[in-house]
C-alpha cells in the first residue's frame, strides 16, 4: 500500500496539526503507518452480564437503557458530577461521571447503550463510576485497545482507524504474491488490516494476526538474507588457510578444542572466495576474546589492519589491556579509541591509523567517527553484538572495502533461534569452558536470611575478595523493590569498614568508568549496582554476588549477571534473594540455581518466557518488530523462514511481483540505518 504511506495523517477526517503531532509521536506520520499501528490488546464487549449478576469490584459489560436524562451536580472544589440511572428491565444501575460536560448530549433518555466499567456499591445498590459506553447500534463485540498517549485516547485512535480503513483502495495490492499466499494459507492484506483492528470474532482475529506476523517475519528474513548475500562479494582480503600456531605460543594457556574449532572455521572463511561474516556464540567465560585475538593476529600478520568495537568504554578499555599485553610482544601495534580520548590525541590516532602505523584499534562507537580511516582494514569485530544494531555493524565495515566480519555474542541463544535471528551470519559455537573453572555455588534465599548472607559476604571481604550487590532500581519508588541508592545506605551500616561504590545507568560514562576502574583495581570492595555490570566486565577477584529481587530478572539476564563472578581461580558464590512465593517464579529461580550451562538456560528461558524475557529489551540489534514476537511466534517464524529461503533460492525477489515486499523490507530496515547496504 505504497500510496497510503505517502499520505499524511492530516488527510484523515478529524486529524488537524495538533493531533497529527501526537500521531507522529506514536510513530504514525502517515495513514499507512497508522494502519500498521496494531492494537496492543482487545476488550471483550461481546457478552453482557445482567445487572443483578454483575461481579462487584470487577470490570463488567452491561446492556441497558437510560431511564432518565443525566443530571448535573456541582460539588466542592468546583467539580461537576453527572448522574443517571440505567436499567436492563430487571435491575437498575446508577452511573456517575466526573467533569464530562458532554454526558447529557451523549446519553439520551430511552436509548440503549453498552456500558463497560468496574461495578461498585453494594449488592442492593450497584454503581458504575465513569464507565465507557457506546450506543448499542454502534457497539463492537471486540474493542481494540491502542497504545494511547496524552491527548490521544484509544477511542480517538480507533475512530481514526475506521476512517483510515475506508481509504484502503478496493484493489489493495498485497505485497505477498497470490501464489505464496495460497501456499502458506495467508489471508489478503486488506482482510488482515480490517480484522486486526476490528475483529468480529476471535477466529477472524487469529487469521489476521497470523498473516501479519508471517509477513513481518518474512520481510525480516528476506532482509537479513539480502544483507548476507550482498556481502557475498569477492574476497579482497584473502588469508592463507593455516592455523596460527605461532599465536598460540603467545598465550599463557592452551586453547580449548572449541576455541580452536572456531578459529579454524573463521580462517577458512577468510581464505575463501567471499569475505567472512561470522557469529561467535559462546557461554559467558568461554574465551571469545582469545578467538578474536587469534584472528586479529592472522589478519595483521598478513599485513592488514583490524578493528574491534565494544558497546561501553569499560569493555573497550578491558579489551585493550588484555589484547595489547598479549599481542604487543609479537610486534603488533594496538591502540584504544573512545569518546574520552582528547581531541589532539585523537587527531594523532587518526593519522597513524590512516598511515598504517596502528595494526589493531579497539574502541567504542567512537570508531564510527568521521575522521576514522584505515590504510587497509581487513577485519572488523564487534563484541557483545546485541548492543549494536545491524546498521552500526555495517557502518564500521564500511570504513574499509569489504573487510571480514566477526560478531561476538554475549548471550547464548538456542541454536535454532540463532540461525533465524542471525540470518545474515554463519555461526560458530564455543560449547566448552576453559579447564579448571570452578562451578559457581548458587543459593536461593528469602530476605529473612539476608543478614546471614551479609555475614558470608563479609567473610569473603576479610579474605581480600570483592563482591557485587545487585538491585533492580536506581531510586526508591512505590514498588518497594530494592534500589541502589537506598541499599547503599543499608550496606554502609552493615559493612561499616568496607569501601563501597555505586554504579547505575543514570551516571555519566566517565563516572561509571571511574567507579569500575576503582573496583577492578581493588580500591572498592563492594559494588552496589543495577544490571549495568551485566555485560562483559571481568574482575577475577570479585567472587560473590548477591542479587536482590531476583524474581525481577529473566533467566538469561541472571546468567549474564552471574557470569561476572567465577572468573578467576577462587570459589565463587551467587546468592539470589526473593520473597516471592509464586510457584512459577520459584521454579524458574530453582532451575537457574541448579543449571550452569548458558545454552540450557537460554532454552529454558525461551520456553518459560519469564518477565524480562531475553528478546524483551530490544537487545538483538535487529529492526524493531511491531506484531511478531521472536519467542512466542516461533512456529510462524519457521514457516516464514522456509518461505524466505524459497524466494531466495528461486532468485525472484527482484521481479515486479515482489515490488511490494521490497518496499516493506526497505521500511523495516530503514530505522536500522542499514538501508543502503541492504536493498
Ligand atoms: P568471554 O567469552 O565471556 O568473553 P573471555 O574471553 O573474557 O570470556 O575469557 C574469560 C577468561 O578465561 C579470561 O580471563 C581468559 O583469559 C580466560 N581464558 C580464555 N581461554 C582460555 C583457555 N583456553 N584456557 C584458560 N583460560 C582461558
Ligand atoms: Mg567477553
């Protein structure tokens, strides 16, 4: 429906400039975008309850007649009340509305309406306060609920939607060609749009949803496959296909078999006909950095440069420290570039990089700065990839001419899912931890045992170790959950002699780095933190972690957190604190307590989808999906992927018939900034 995407939202009846601004805020600047703004829920108005059977203190739907016209009452504070009584022929229901001067014109004596709202009062005198209502003739059985915003209620959006649907051209062109639609049993786009907004039954809604989810996945998969194929250009940086035995001599340990296999797979890519596009997946602590170092060594030994990008300054600095001490003895020149490098220093760095006097540059987003240029960029690595978008990945790659490309993921993802999420990458898995790792002891306690747990923490501090105390919130609020600021006070009382630091996401990067530096140098013994420590941080002397309100976290997130300890040779302990009695929650936490394998945990997470499920936080760097959900719609995803493969293998995507799908691909990927690379 290309033309509707070009039609400004103001073209709709009742949408002026002021409302248009609100629609833009909701992500709907055009009529086409509005139609793609799907309800976030539906209310069932279909089954009215006789008034005398309504359940007190719950939402009820009632069909009733207005007995007498609403009367106006002024009460203290200047508030206006409107009162009326409605009946269903058997019983009466009193209605009260506040400050809504339109009530008398909306509710007419003798007319029938559907009312929906919470019933209060008593068994003998039932009441509804400010119910929603519609004339019976206009009422729907299933009412869409839209993501409303200040000044734009769900009701207003719903009526705009009705107008927008009227504009759907009768001969709406479906982006999915007819043949595919019948093969995969998908309804027409027109039907889908109409019924996703205004379904008359659950069954219609299911048909519409299925089609729209399928389409979104299809478009995503095709886009990813295109990116991959687009990169299948000629390999301009061929490497000899040979395992770097000399590199291994630089390491203080010998590589695990999994590391060796991943390195070989990557080298054989880089020796092949087209550039490498590979994802290294490994559990926390599986040694991804050593794999990256090996590949950098290979590329630099072949006379080219390498760049490695990490999501935070802390991580970049950490990689710089470990890689420079490892690779500099081999004559490799390593540099660090982050936002906090001074301007003069930066200029010098840029110049040496361009002159080829730096072999390996490690940094943050700063690597994407305009001034950064290479003499011969052979390899681009991004660490903890889920923090980067598809677009940022390719932005770094564009600093060179089709360099090899390696992504290191911090989160173990079930393989089937990884294959789909990373449709544009080949995958190596590090499924083995370096030898000698001690299992992290994990305990689940309630807050009554906190004091004892603190005693246990103190014992470790006395032995010279350090620890993390994790809270879900930064500041106290009405939820009663632990907050970093309040907790730090408690910690100071309970550990009067300890040096305590605070870390959370609202601190400036420089402040965070300073605290992290102090902690990693051992100047701080305890770190009270939110989940900002979750990714990648490596302080081997930290051996104990206590997680407050453990119920708040998804399994994969807990796994990432726990991965901050157990990184050295000391026995480490993780203590989960929760007072939640909910059976499912306890089951989830017990599973976590008893499992240390990240892939197993990821599988369970996917099945259970606890709160904060691991795709919940838009951390995968893929375009944002509007209706499809990677974990709950897995079956549809499989079908859509099958369909995408078929299209790619027939090589028909550029045909006229697929014009609509190509437009949808551009739209979906536009926001990731990878538009130009992809399509
Ligand atoms: P991650 O995969 O989580 O990024 P790292 O690369 O940070 O893991 O490695 C974790 C720790 O394990 C580091 O201290 C690293 O030096 C060490 N390590 C990596 N590979 C091996 C190995 N083969 N044998 C022993 N220790 C290793
Ligand atoms: Mg790492």
